[in-house]
C-alpha cells in the first residue's frame, strides 16, 4: 500500500513538471520506483520526504535537495536540466501556488534599494577573486561571451565580445564613457587600451573595484580610467557613451525609472549607449532557488519592461541582438573549467558549495538552451546623436575591422 | 493697434511650436510681420484667421491651410518641416489641448475593426494604381527601402530591402510563407522567384490584389503564390515563416492581441517571422492631419506596445534593426519623383490633391529625419525554431550572399 501512494506522488511530480524527457526514480524503499523514460538521463530522489518537497515547492526543493545529495542526477547535468526546462516551458505559465509564495517572499527580502543592492552584490561578487579565477577566462569576464564561431576559445570569445560592444558603440579616441557595473574592469580597460577612450567605471563590489584598479595599473592605462566604488544611482557627470554589461539584471524592474534618469542625465540627447543583459520573452520572476542561493534580488526583465528605460528619456532603440545561444556555450565553458577545479573549490569552501555552483552553472546553461532566458544587447541613442551608422555592415566587415583597430590603438 | 495683437499672436504661435529654426511671416495686412530667423526657410501665413487656426489646433490647421494655399513654404519643404519637427520634439510631449480633442475624435471615427480596416485601407490604397506608378519604384514597393549605400538607386534599394528581409528570415526552398498585408505583391513574388518558397499573401485592398495576381502571372510564378483578398484576422493555415512589411501601422494597438493570435496559430512554436513597421520612441498618436487626409486609423506603435504581440505567444525577439535614416531617404526619392509627375497628378486629380501629397511625403521625410518616427524590422522565433543563426555575419557577407542566391534561385 505505501508504495502505491509513493508511486502516485512520483507520477504527480513528473506530470507537474510537464513530463520531461528524463526518468524520475525514487529510492529509499524496498524497491526503486520509476516514471518516464531515460531520454536525457535520470533524476534519482533518495526518499519520499524529498519527493513530497518537490510536489509542494519544486523550484526551491529541487536545488536544496540537490545540495544535500537527496537528489542525484545520472547523465549529463546540462542535458537533463534542459529537458526539464523544455517541459516546464511547454506547460507555460501555469500558476504554481507554493512557488509563487516563496518567490514573492524572496522578492520582498531582496529589494534592490541602495542598501539592498550593496548586500545583494556583496553576497555574490565578494566571495573571493581567487574563486572566480579558477573558472572564468584570464581577464575575469563574468558575462556572456561572443563566439564568432562556436569553436573559438573562451578567451577569444570574451575578447570578441568586448570588440563587438565597442564596435556597436563606434567608440572614437578621446570620447568619454561611463560604465555602470564594471565587474573586474576588463571592458573598461579594453575600451581605454584599444579604443583610446576615457572611462569612468562604477561598481559597488569592493573586491572587484580593488582588482580592476590593480589591473589597470598593470596594463598602464590608469590615466584613462577612473574606477569608482559607488551605486549606479550616484553616477554623476556627463559622457558621450553609456555602457552597462550584465548589470540590468541586478537593477530590478521597479528601479528602471531611476536607471533611465541616470542614463538621460549622463548622455543628454546627443549621446548613445548599450545595455547587455539577461532577459525574458515575457515577465516572470527569476527561479526562486537561484535567487536564494546565487543572485539575491536578480530579475531578468522582459523587453517590454526594458522599454521603461528608453521611453521616458526619448531614446531611440537602434539595434537589438539576441545572443542566447552564446550564453549557453559560455556557461558550458565555465562549467567545464569549474569541474576541473572542483578539488580546489572543495578545499576552499565545501562540498555543498560545489554542488550549489554546479547546479547554478548547469541550470543556467539549460535555461539559455531551452529559451527560458535570453541574452540581449540593445544599442540606443538620443535624438541628436550623430554617430548613427548607415547600416550594420561595418560590424561584420573584417577588412574595416582591421582599419578600425589600426586607427584607434 | 491691430498689428500689435497680430504680432503677439504670431510670436505665441512661434513659441508654441518650440521656436523652430525658420522664419514665420504673416501677410494680409499693410505690412508683413515676421518672427524668427530664416534658418531652413520661411513659412508664409496669408491672413490672421489662418494664424488663429494655427494657435488653436496646429496639427490640423497647418495641413488644411497648406492645401488651401493660405500657408506657403519658401525654401526646401523637407528642411523647413524637419526644423519644425526638431523644435516640436525638443518641447516634448507638452499637452496640446485642442489637438488632443480632434485627435481623440479621429481615433474613434477611424477604428480598425474589420469594417473600419476595409474602409481605411480603401481610402488610401484604392485611389488608382496609375497614381502610385508615377512615383514609386517599378515594382510598386510602398515601404521603406534599404540602401546598402546612400548612393544606390531607389530600384536597387527596394530590391536590397527584399533580400535583406529574405536573408533575415533565412528562407529555404519549399518553405511555406504567410504574408500579411502584401501591397502590390512585390515581396511575395520576390520570395517565390528568388528563394523558391510558397507564399500565401493577404491584403484587403481590391486593386492591389488584382495587380499582384496579374504581376505573378507575368513573372510566371503564379504556381507558388496565392493572393487572398481578406482581413489579416481571417488568415488561416500553418506556415514556417510569417512576414508582414508595413501593415502593423494599420493594425492599431488595440488589435495587437488579435494579431498575436494570428501569428501564434500560423507558425506554432517552431516557426519564425519578421515584422517591418513604422514605430516610435514612446506612445503617441500619429499626426492628426496625416490621419485625416492620408492614413485613417494609422498608429505607429512604441516598441513596448509591439511586445504585446510577442509576449503572449512566447516568441523570442532575435534581432531588431532601426532603419529610420533609410525611410527618410526613401521618402526623398518618392518626393522627387512625385514633383516630376506633378503636371500628370494635377490632371488626374487637382491642385489640392497635389498639395496634400506633397505635404504628406515631405512631412514624413522630416519626421524620420528628426526622429519623431522610427522604422523597425523585428525578427522573432518560436521556442522550438531551429533556423536561428549563430551570428548576423551572414547578412553582410557578400561572398555568402552570392552562394545563397545561387543555391536558391
């Protein structure tokens, strides 16, 4: 009898997940119960309490149980999670009661006020540069790379991403650039070094700013760069170009109006800019487990919500590119490097930490593969901007590219 | 004394227009009164009643007075109207009471219900193919062209536009395409002829559909084409690719949800598509005079409003390109051809008709130059679409382009 309700619950969880192309297996009893076919792999649930947790609040319970080894995954983790994401998207936007409650609670607790942003950013970015050095590229770019061809290395793809951004912005030597959310400073340094611009770069992460200053000094471009440890809301001064790569997800939709004002007052109506961010096809909260464990306060906006930034400032959208596939591949590179560094990571932190980060990296790769997350680059300009290109051909013309770099380096 | 209040009113109208870089002159009295400097040219107002009309309801009064020769423009008409547009945008979104009332009235009268759409489209597109043949390109494309270089001819630019659209869609021989709002059929015929696809093309304009069928027969591609005289809401069947060039402006924002359903039910979640339309940086009604005289029911949507089409159907935005400068140039080509055909147009219609169309073409060129209108191409795809390119380089690679055309023609 007992195994009969367990079997029913297992089936319910499987159906609730939209019948993904994986096998769900429940152990812990006299026999292993299963449902589904092992398409992409098997999700092994250790006991019925874990199964009950999945039934009540799948988003949080899956991650938490995975950390505790009460859930194990057999087969390629990214493939299995992609199958789960695909199935969940096919069910599309059915209301999940328990998830919604915990999700709303997290949203409240992790508001991106000035104080909240500082705390949220500290949570993720100040856990030690040494950790990120284990699995990011050598210049520590922690945003989607751009692979002109899928076969190039991560280092080449991150370099290509920076050039793609700089070319989209048509940077000219001597121009003034403001960067909001500069990470470890790689893009600011690249812009100064290869395009001859002056950059004021803002970030509230103490450790990242310290590293960026050291790096700029090493690369002898300190005279062109100012790294400022401050909130984006305190950005001051004026500039020709505003750029922000991978920060909008941390701004939160209720702060888009403030972000709009910052852009408008820095570039005026003659400037231009680029936002690079994780977005969505329609408004939905970020996965609750990712917010709990990885990105407190994170929110990938839908394009409609992003327009709240451009509309009030009368900024024209010039170009939007979706690089979703590039982020899936970037994450696969990171995951591979991370797996190679697991012994070191485990010795720096612990096994639970390893499992949190493995699930986060693999789950994010799966979300970009399945299309529940998108990666957007948006180029925009004020009404009086005179640097608007006639076509986008120059972005892809390798002969002009060579000229461009000669002229500006 | 009388000239003193006229002078004050003239100054008030000039300031109300945001002090454009033109001269405003009022004749009809013992002396010609002027305000402003003749930067781009002079706007000559024939009498004080016309001036009073401009003070009360500038959008409608300017156009109506221009038709009646109660307003004349000295200098290049596009330049003068661009100066007026620039000044008006700098004042940005101040409430204009009288304009708002007449604007709301027009919106109500020109609703894009099925019957309304038929009437609105008939108003503009069924005034005789002969008229449009006088000033459009030889294949009668009445939408923004794409100039790989500003110096190419209008014919070349319209051809390049069609190829730009087809390449963005990555059309493959044998694929099924649905086109909503096909004009005189040029794109449908081009897709069938050069890319080997089967097209079902919809349009509610009787004259355009008749012409398109004749043209397809002439070009011997009738077997690949079906031209259907029907409303977009009645589009049926399924397809690989959905395309609509220059129709969304006639749909109206209150019908975006219906348009979304049409796209979703034809392409499912594996298809892809492109919308090409006139848009705005922020929501605002189309100029009231243009709606009254030229495009009843016309509404160029803001990008935020356009997202109402993609969001409910879980369609991912892949690529957005702003071709505003290309539409300004297209309109300048049309205006030049129109001016050369004025004697013929006047003999087919009358002098008032000539002035209406001159003002419409010049005013539209000015709006795209000043940036009060934008031209967007949006590429989108369902979650399971497999034809998503890795980068956009293939759009600009002329060696691959040659291969592409060889392979498909």
